C-alpha cells in the first residue's frame, strides 16, 4: 500500500516517496523543557507517533530525530516575535531556584515519562540544543559567508529579504505577520528577520552563554532545528513535523536558514497538526488553560483515554478538549479492552473462522489516507461486531491494528484477572448456580458488582471484568 500524506508545502495530499529506498529521515520539533508539556503538545506528539508507526508498518526504517530546546526559546515568540522576551529556561530556573541545567533535566525526564504513559514511541535520538552549539555556530558562519546575515546591537540576524522564496510554506510575503502584538527588535531590516545568535546583555549574567566570533551569547531558537536536523538527517530529508503554530514562523525560518546555507531543498514533506483547544482558545501554558498528563491521573483517568480521544479526530482539524469528551473516550477504550480480553477468554473454543481480509485492508487504507485514524477506529468497531469472525481471529487482527493505534490492548487481559477476594466470590456464585441456588447466586453477583466487577457467563465459564478502569 502507499502512504498518502498532506504536505503543507504543496497544500495537497501527496504519495509519500522516500529519497532513498526503504529509509525515512523524520525530524519532529520537540519540547521546550522549561515546564511540563501539556495535552495540546501531546496531541502533536501523538501525531508524530502515528505517522512513525504508519511508516514502520509500510516497511520503512525510520530515523526519528527530536530536539529538546534547552536554551534560546524566548517568551515573546507566542506573541509573534521570537526575538524578544526572556529565555524560558533561565526564567524557570530563577523561579524554581534551580540551575538551568537542573530545570532542563527535570522536565526532559518528565517528558520521557509522559511519552511512556501515552504509549508514544521514543525518538531514535533525542538531541539537546545545548549539545549542538558548535553545529549552530558553523551554520551561522556559512550563512554569514554567503551574505545572508547582518549584525545589530541585539545579535546576528538573518536577512529574509535575501532569501527569495521566504514565506513559501505559509504562503505569505514580506514578513508582515497577522497577530504580531509586540514591538520588533530595534535595527531589524525586515519585520520577518530573525535572530541567529543573540548577545548576552552587558548587565545580565546568563547561566547559559557561549563564546562566538560575534560575541558572547546564545543561539536563536530557530537555528537549533536546522543545525540538528541536518546534522543527523542530511541536507535534504523526508519529513518534518510540528504544530500549526510553527508553520508561519519557526518552520519558515528553518527553511530559509537551511536552504540558504546548502542551496538544496531542506525537507520534502511538511506535516502540521492543528491545535488542541479549550473553549475556543488554543491550549497553552501561557493561556493558563493547559492540563498535563498527571492531571488526568489525579482525576482518575487512564492517560491512554487521552490518546484514544486524540485518535478520534483528524490531525488536520482542531480538537476541543472537554472532560466530557475525555470520559466518553475512556468508556470507549474500556469497552475495547473488555472486548479484547473477552475474545481471549473465549478464544480457544472459537476456532479460526471468518474473513478478516476486508477489515485489514480497510483499516490500513484509512491509516494510509493521511492518517485517517478515526475511520480506522470505525473499522475496529465493525470487526468487533462481526459475528461471523471468530474471537481468536479478531484478537489477532486487533493486536496488529494496535501496532498503529498504540492503545495498549495487550494489557487488557490483566484487567480480567480480579483480586483473590473477587475470584472467591465468583467461584461461590458458580457453585450456587450449578446447584440451582439462584437467589444465592444473584445475591453474590450483586455483591461482586458492589465491589466493582461484573460477571458475564460465557461458554468458557464466568468472565469477570472491572466496571471502571
Ligand atoms: P513547545 O514546547 O511550545 O515548543 O511545543 C511543542 C510542540 O507542541 C510543538 O510542535 C507545538 O507546535 C505543539 N503545540 C503547542 N501548543 C499546542 C496545542 N494547543 N495543540 C497542539 N499542539 C501544540
Ligand atoms: Zn523546531
């Protein structure tokens, strides 16, 4: 089968073709590790994950590089100008009374923990900005030699007017940006010009600063992604992804820096996920409406319910987060676990009857149609409901589907193993039934239910399932 992918650059779905047969270079913009990543961020990371799983299924070796921004991402960028404001990591360090290094390490570890919790496969390599300052300086030097830079009091800037196709990704010209609410840096030649290297201020002692031929300072935010992606994936690679906020500025700038430096096309396919919203506003740390995976756990949700919620809507549509929607997703996931475990319970007797080919085809056709996962989920439900297909075959195919979905189906069998106390009551109930003591059996069933389990009588005996996840 072929993977069709919507490319922001061409604004249409394209058949994915790698540069070299069988291999894919995939760079995904990663977290800024100054605080916890929120559910909006994780929606984008789940998109990366689905894309990677789909590529692997198609037989590609995927080299997935993700950056960790541990320096240089300023507070101004959400306001429309990345070159103003304070360094987020340095600010967090001050607030938390830690070193910048400690802050970055703490939130990187938290991020890795959350990836595991959400069943997001780790990148092939997670690369830190602060470990690639040398590469960034080298790239800025190349740009300088080629005449793309100028230096002002604030730092070394990229002159976007020199890069003729500037704006091609977001199809805007001249660098005039809607929504820019801050005064740009004084001395910038064009509004869209951006910092490659920022100078430390004379009156400021930064924790993270480096010497360079232009002066002591730190890299601009955009240069890290160009330097690190090309370092690990080469001058031209297949896929680059991020959230929709990255299209107009961050990725536009990455293209400008990289293509100006190499004279080659930087990335073939640009993939962008739309925002997770709350009440019509983007979910964001600075918006004050952000939830993190730990909030889900604290409220009694299985974090994978969030993954299920994310799978239910297409990545190119915005998704409004509500607790009701999450509860709905949790119920649906709980039901899926139930069915999967039940198929296992009755599986041995069910034999290998039924035609699963059409489900397999429909499922992967949806996945390969620009990751139409909600449609793939509909196929899952059709398969489950098909009485002509035996439990054992359903289970086998569901497991294969779960290589894409990542819902942790193989963990559901554990849920069907209640504690000893419940098992004892179930045995007692069985005994009562066999001896036709139905009132007693019913009383026991009610008792079991009170303790949070339901009993279903099957051809293989009683199947016991927790009422809540
Ligand atoms: P950041 O740590 O802010 O650099 O964000 C990490 C990733 O999450 C980037 O790819 C952003 O585009 C993405 N992102 C940020 N906010 C949201 C949101 N509300 N919904 C979806 N993705 C987001
Ligand atoms: Zn980036």
